[in-house]
């Protein structure tokens, strides 16, 4: 029984597909309110938008709330917009008040209790040379093209922009000034088109931005920051929209999956369509308490993204924005999760964990410590298993004289080249492929490989390493295959 079943006593949602396990394969999960909606309507993004949940009055008929909760979230209704398309709402397990999809999309009384919060935590407006542009890094800018989203995430960094009601379909003078700014700054190579969500723009306005940016010679990359593949994939069932995005020839898609249950067949379909049209798809994940702040969930998410050929790009620490304090974990939680990703799954699935710094400092990468010590001759590195290795980066004679010493010091100043923790599964696999033969007086061991080849304990040029002596590598005299991985 998994965690959800323990809390609710009911079957959990399949985390990789987003379906009820009791429902037949291929049938999208729907809230009972929309179970009889014809497939043609359900797959129409306009219908999804028109029927989005936008008020507490609607929420109270669809999810269980206490009277106190309803009063609290009603008081927050004017603070930040609410919009949840039926498709995304249907991913919620309405039996679980701590459901990770619900936490991201449904107003919570906790939004009124943040103790440290800012309107503009990244100080984007202070780095804005013209309205809508943030120019922070030397070679790239961010363009805020709309304040509209298909679904308003409760942890959004840019609430100050998305709180604006209404909008302009026509191209404005500010839109033209943003393009003019990029055109007049040849150092700009990368433009992030963001919002809100730029895929909510009217087609003519989206085309304006794509066409103008495509014709600027020094712009190499146009990134579209969108959560549409996650919250309203039906929008990208329109091949015309995909063709428009591809027409610029420079477009990369930056999307935003936070939980493995969001990786549905509908989301996979549109990501594949984008890839087939020649647009790489990268993912930003925000580390959120109660949503994905566990190693198991984050591993499942990264593997689910790899299955649909979406590259995990960043894990963001949740910004100190108004109303999001309850989502913020410690930095140690993020480092703990990164420790459990690196080495435990394909490097293709390892994002960079970053803190987006206050005062406009930009993204600062955070990672566990893999460099443990150093000398003039070498550095001591740690791998994911806890193995410590001496690594000589330069091809030069050793300057230090070997000293009788132990532990990490023996790697720097002694004669050892590695320390391997007992219980290593990798070393156990190596031992299965070796048969010990005759011990040698100097502590090394001659071994026979099962394939019939024989090597002694001295390093061979063909082995590709310079380690000497099995006992130098593994405590208690365990054998190591010096010609192995």
C-alpha cells in the first residue's frame, strides 16, 4: 500500500500515466462533472478554457472543504487569479486534501500565512531597460509578452504581472520597444519569450514576436516559456500552432512539469509533436513542499520526462514570492534530492538545482560536495557511492614524498589511490567475475577472469588506469577488477 492509499484507503493514481488504475488503458481520467462531455469537446482547448474553474463558488461544489477553509480562500479570491482547466483539474485525486496537483492549482488558506514574501523576489523590474524586458545576463533577455496563463500556479514568481485583469490583443508600442531593444543590442543571443504564458497570445501577436525575433541575425535562440503542455495540452493539438512555432527556426520549448502524474499521454503527444517539428523541449521543475520534495517522486518525474524525450533542465528552489511560503523547503532538501539523482540514474535525467538569487543575482547552481580535498599534486573526489579517489589532473611528476598515513590523507600524501566503502554493489558485481588464485607476497593477488584471460595485480597499460594493488583500493583485502568499468 502506498502513501496515498494509507491516507485515503482508496486506490492511488498511476504516477506515470495520470489515470485511475481502475480505468481502462487509453481512457483519460475525468472528474465526474465532465465524464459525459463528448471527446471532440474535451479535446478542444477553447472548451477547456471556457469551462475552467475560476471561482471559490465552483470549487466548493467539486472538492471537500471545511467552513473555515472556504472562508479563508474566499478572502484570498481577490489576491490572485484562479483558473484550472477541466483536463488539469481531473488529475486531482479529490479524496486527498494533500494531493500534489491540488496543491499547485487550488487556493489554500496557507497563502495568507507567509512570513517572508516579496512582490518581485528576483528584482526583474529593476533590471528592465524597457517595459517588459529583463536584461540580467550579458547575452540573453527575458520578454514578458502577456499576463495570461491557462492555469495560475499558486507558487508563481510573477504574480505581480498575472494579477492584471484583461489584456490587449493588438500589438502595442511596448511590444515594439522590446523588439527594438533586442535588435539594437548585438550581444543578445538568446531571448526567453515568457509571461504569463506566451501560448495564450492571439495567433497574430505570437507571430509578431516570432517573426521579428527570427529576422534578427544575432539572435540564435528563442525560448518559449510555457506550461501549456502540462496544463492544457489540447492547445497544441492544433498543428497550425506547432507549424507557427517551428517557422521561426530558432525556437526551443521550456516547459514546466512538477509531478510525474502530470506526464500524461496527452502531454506526451504534444511534446512529441514539438520534437518532430524540430523544437527541443526542456523542463523546469520547482521544488515544492508536499508536491515533489521526496527523492522517490523526483526520480519518478525525471524518468517520466525521459520517456517522453523531454530533457530535465532545472530544479528551481521555490522563490520567496507572496503567498508561496508554505511551498518552500530548506536548501538541504534540494541537495538531498540531488544526491539521490546523480549516479543513480542516467545523466540525461539530471537537472541543475539552482537558487534564483534575490537582488537580481541570477541562477546560482547548488550541488553536493564532490571535491573533498586537494594538494599540489592531486584532488580527492567523491562519487555517488561514497568512493573516494585520488585524481591527478596534470601530467607532471609528483612533488610530495609518500608519507606513512591513513584515510583521506593517504590518498593525498600516501600510496593509496582510492578508498571504497564496504558493501559496494559495484564491487560485489566485480567479485562475481573474478576467481582468486595465488596470493603474492606484496599483498597483491593474481586473478583469473572467467573469460580465460589472466592478469596479475600490477597495472597494465591496456587497463586504462594507473592503480596498483587491489588492497590499495578496497578495505579488508577485497578484490577489484583493475581492467573493469
